[in-house]
C-alpha cells in the first residue's frame, strides 16, 4: 500500500516556531545523541523544503538561532504568525469571558 504524498503546508522564507524540543537524531555527530538542539518556542526560518521518501511527507530545513539547521516535520513547527493569531484570539476570549463574569449583577442573576 502506497502512502499518498502530502503537499507542503509551508514555504521557504517563512518564520516558524518549534512546537517541541528538537533533539539530535545523529545528524550532528559532534553533539550527544538525543541532546536538545532547539527548545520548544524557539523561532527559526524555513531555508529549504524537501520530502522524506519513506514517510512521503514534507521535511522543512529550518535555520534556528546560531545558524543551526534542523530538518523538521510539519507536526514539529508552526508559523509564527499563526501562533500570534492563536494567542491574540485566546486573549480576546479570556477577556471576553472575564467581562461576562463581571456583568453578573444581582439584577441579571435574578432574571
């Protein structure tokens, strides 16, 4: 059974944030195996988009601070602007909920 290829969701040049700690899978022999190379929340830029042949899905070469380039799957990164939007929406929802809580005056509670 062949896995259908998944088209890349992101493009070269886009700013992304790591959603998980990215560890050394052996790509960096001068670093310890399983050493955390990039921590969750670190920002980087996609410098190349390729494909993982066995998984038949996109792999993003992301340059993080210090020039460290790491291959990432889509599940491991998110566009910075998408994260900013999600945070703004979460802030808006939480402040909206707080407004509802503060509106519970005795008059509205009895209705």
